[in-house]
C-alpha cells in the first residue's frame, strides 16, 4: 500500500530542514508532507523480477540508496533545486510488451541523505506515482499505469515546494523550443498544436508507410509517420523538426471508436 498519513506521522522526528519548507498540493489525490524517516517498503505484492528493467540499477543518490535499503524499488532520481527527488514503488505487476503496473508509488525529497518531505497518493488503489523526470526547473510526475501518463508537476521556489496540475506547455532545449500539452490527444490534433508552436512534420519513408497502420495514418495526412509496431500497444512514431531540434512523438493504439486517430502517449526532444 502507499504510505498513509498515520504511518507517516509515526516516522516523523526532529529535523531542522522540516521547518524551512512550505509544502502545498493543488492536485486532488496527491499530498506532500514533511517526513524525516522513510518507513520500510510494504510486502511485495507483484512479480517485481519481471519489471526490473524499469528500476534504477545502480541508484546514484544518497536518497535513492536510502529508499533501496528499505526495500523500495527506485524508478528515477533527479535534482530539484538543492534537493534530490527520488521516485520509488513497493512492487510491480508485468503485462504486455515489457510494460508493468507500478504499485505503492511515492516520491522522497532528500537533502543529501536526509529525507525532508514525501509526495504520496491518498488513494491506495490509484496508480498516481510511478516515476518522474526533469521538467524545466522542476520535475514532472508520471503515473504507474502500463502506459505512464503525466499526473502533476512539482516545483520549488525558495522555501516553497508546490504540486500543481500539468502545465500547458513544456520548454525544451534550454527554452529555444516549446512543446504544447499534446499527451492524450489524437495525433492529428497534436500535429496542429505542434505546427503552431514551430514544429514542422518530417516526411517519413514511403516504403515504411506502405503497410499496416502506418499506411492508414499516412493516408489520413500524417505523412510524418514512421514505424508502427504490429503487436502489443501498436506504437507508432512521428517526427518533427524546429530550430530547437528534433521531436519524436509516440502514439498507442489504432484510434478511438469514434474514428479518431491514435493518441499521443509520450514525446522526446533531441536538441541541436
């Protein structure tokens, strides 16, 4: 189970850094509170060995080592100002195409090897925390679902740590480019937002576009479609370019019952 407030409060102890931070959550289902000692992980309730490719090995931060030593599986480590943000889960359940549901997820915020705060989900059945990644000067929280989605952003400004709903856009490549909020949108709708933001479609290989789902997407005007996997989640890749760099966009599925095109599940910028 995810850490509950009653369990967390039992772990609180005197810590000079706790009084220095103002902690706020504007995201339903997620809370952030001061914590000085991380409890041990709950009993493993999945088949974690099949999901080890999603875990950090080795962990590289003192906070990550603290979580691992207490039986948690560390999924990501990144800086948040002068703190380290460490995401970890209690267990995982494998599914198709190497995907896993990540269970009992939390994020520890560490000053060196000292835990100062914890982000946790208030509903133990909701997979709101699976991993995280850098996002501007803060971090973006990703769910523990089979196809990880964006849940929230965590930022630090002075002594304030704040959880907010996902931002409407993401600055990339040191601010030389911007990616609008395209996650979850059909690729044609995402394409409109991307071109308005300065990302131009890069024509794909006609031979690749001559078969299967890629052929259907190219015929629908998505001439930037590249490879599509024929099994599992039916991922397809799309390419865009701008003065900032190259952008790869990934969709999953074959589209909605309403005839909509496949939806975006993630993207990645390769800066110049």
